[in-house]
């Protein structure tokens, strides 16, 4: 199984809602990532988990809260988002840490719209 | 901080070889260079990765000069299905001051 799955595929939420994005991989990868991608732009790294511990937070606002319950799962909890947070949210995983000799496997993304 | 620069767009015809160059003047000693392909509304897909000289796999080649300040992705005999955005990725977020940064992407359009 070389797949990263993400749910939901689409999400529409109001600025006062609380929602969560879910990511799952069963490749035994120990690094997992959240990226944000706006239209016609490259993915921007948000968070990195290594061995289920948060190792990188790229100065992401606290309305985004990541969680790694186990080595296969990664969640992104959303609260009090702004319309400018509307984007494609991508999850990725890698055997070791990206940047070194490790390719990232990306999920299909969750298309988020904040009204 | 390894900032990367790529051409915004390229056009090609089926059967031609396409070369896309990425500049990364501030690449650090430990950084690898990775290329990804992305179709609309999908996540990026790994194409190839290298550190120096030349790497080849079943879909592409990657040329990296000795100074490593640039890299060139070569796609042999492209087809319509190769129409996509291609990103180079350089960086190591675990080195002090390091960042994992995608280039701006090159939108490749393959015509019949």
C-alpha cells in the first residue's frame, strides 16, 4: 500500500466552526507533513511530525492545530478560520525526513472553503 | 536559505524532449534536489531525486552540475499526459536556518 489518504475531499465551513482534516498512511513512514496550497502557487510547508512528535511548525497561526495520534494518522484541527485560509490542504509522508534522501508521498488533498 | 527559481511556463509537442531548469544558488551542503509533478486537484507526485551529477530513472533524468547551483529535469519524448506543473524542491528544514521550499513551479503544456 503506497497510498496516503485524506478525508474529507471537500469541506465548507463558517468562521465560527470547528472541523478536522484527517490523513492516513500505512507505509510505515515515520515522518508526516501538512502543506497548504493556494491556487496557482506551490505547496507551503505548515507542520512536520517525526516519530509522532511535532518537530517543525512554520509559524502557523494557532487556529490550525495538528495532532498525530499514532504513526499512521495525522489530523489537522481547524477553529475560527478566516476566508483567506481557503486552500487545498495536502498531507504527505516519508520514510525519513524530507530534505535528505527521502521522497514524500502526497495525499490528494482536502479542498477547504471558509465562508 | 535555498530559494529556487524556475520558468513559469513551457510549451512542447508530443514526442519532444523537455528540459526544465531550476536555479538554487544558496543550496546547502546537505540538501538534496527533488522534482515533483502535479496535476490539477491532485497532490504532487515524486519524479526523481539527486544530489550531484546525473540520475536517471524510468521516467526522467536529472542533471546537476558540479557547483549544484542549478538542476535540470529532462523528460524524454513527452506525451499529452505529461501536461502538468513541475516543481523542484530543495532544502533541509532540520539544518539551522534550513527550509523545505518548493520552487514556483513550471506549467508544462504538451500539444499534439
